[in-house]
C-alpha cells in the first residue's frame, strides 16, 4: 500500500533548495525543424522535474515534437505504478527528485529526473496523428512472469522495457538478460495491450546511470536514450531534446546502457528455430 505521509517537496523542507517553476515553449526554429520532418507534424506536452547539480529542484513544461526519441523519455510507467524506496512503497507520481529508490540489486539510488506526458485515446478515423502505439498501454497480469511477478496487475506505458531472461537472449546478445518492449510481450490474456478510454498520465525516471528498477515486482529499466552512435536526433532537435534534460550537459552524460535491447520478433525467430 502506498504510504500517505509522503515527504513534502524539497522546497518546503529546507532553505537550501528552491523549486523553479518554468513553463517554456521550444524555439520557433526547433518547431519548424520538427514540423518539416515527414510524419512528425504534431507536438506533445511534457512535464519535467529534476534535481540540478547545485541542489535545487527545477520544473519545466515544454511542447516537443511527437517523435519516438522524445516519447521514449516520458512514457514508461502508468500512473499508480509502485516502486520501492527508502521510505517504503511509493507510486511513481509521488516520487520526487532527491528521493532514494531501491534498484533490482537492492542498492539505493538517488532519483535525478522524472518526466511525464499523457497517453491519449486515438480518435476514430483520425489520420496524420501521433504514433498509434502512443495511445496504448500494456497490462501484465499478476504472476504472469512468475510468482509475484508482478505482485498485482502492472500497467506500463507504450515505451516501457522489461528485463527478459528467456531462451535465446544469450544467443542473440551474449548477455544473460536483455531489455524488450513490454508491448512486444502482449500475446495472451496474461499480458495484453489495452486502449484507455480516457487520458492516462505516464512517466519515466532517470538516475546518474542506467538502472534496473522493480515496478510491482517486475524488473524494468530507468530511462536511457540508447547508444549515442544510434541516437536519431541532431542539430536543433538534439538541442531541444537536451533542454528536456536540464540535469545533463550532453548525450554522453548518460553513459553506456546497462543491458542490450532486443525486439520481440527477434526472440520469436530464435524460439521458432
């Protein structure tokens, strides 16, 4: 059960930290560049709260292009997802930068950044809109991945990745574990894709390095943009993306991914062989 006596934001707890509420629009040149890209005519509102190197908390609201590289950073955990912290189990929407979150290895790591956006139902007959995948969530039923995995139904956002150790992972990656999109695992009544009837807030979390977290008993990843060499943005769009990560100075600050990423269809091919 989520504790009700959650700590107040740092700005109310001490004089050394200040919450800066910033609502800003991207530069017009960046918006023009985004609209000029084929298939990305729409914008998405995102909200960011992060712990800056100097210790203050900064809040930012932006409009960003509805491109996968941006959406990846904000759409992993549906509102209500429970994670273990030094203060007990806490819902993702109540996590605040500076709080200590327990990782899958049992270590405590300081949360640096929390981003959020909305998954909005897809309008019937709408064309030229956002990626249809961004209108769907994935529900993993209790015990679908093993005993207490998850402990109770877990609803993940469209860009969430879970840690997978099934057959074929080592042959494909050389690692015992890899990350796969939760939506790629939706194949039966235990793990299903769902289309919400009303907008749902979704979140992602960033630490000083790529972490394996535990959400409702299931191993998931913290945010990481992937290998820098494969990152699809450059120029003004990269600058706009970095403005959503005010606690980072450059893409290289994220370091190396903790685990490789694979596609669900890659596992299907291996298992069918």
